[in-house]
């Protein structure tokens, strides 16, 4: 099950579970759309994998399966190379 991390690793912007702007790689490194499509060029800076739109979890499922509250923020990891 997806963790649904709460923020972008690059710019620390909030990405709530109902956000359509969240992008993830296969390891669930999580970024906002502007970082993913901008500075990152569509690739995860941690693993090199592709970033795709994170599916939204229906609100009624979030009660039983809440999103992760752990913020991961690595501003150095996504500096333009
Ligand atoms: Zn971002
Ligand atoms: Zn990754």
C-alpha cells in the first residue's frame, strides 16, 4: 500500500492525499508536479526511476488507511545537476 507521504522532498510543499499534483517513483520518493517536471526532468533524483502521478486515495478509505505523517525533505538531493 502506498504511504502517501505528506510533502515534496525537494521544496517541502504540502501534498495532501487528495492532491492531484503529487508525483512518485516506484520507491515512493514523492515530489510536487512543478519539481518533478521542472528541476527533476521527470526522473527521481534518488533512484533514477520515472516519476508518475500518485493515485488519490478515496476519502472514506483514508480513515482506515491514513496517509504517512512522516515528512521527508532533502533539498540537497534535488539540486539541478
Ligand atoms: Zn516540490
Ligand atoms: Zn526514487
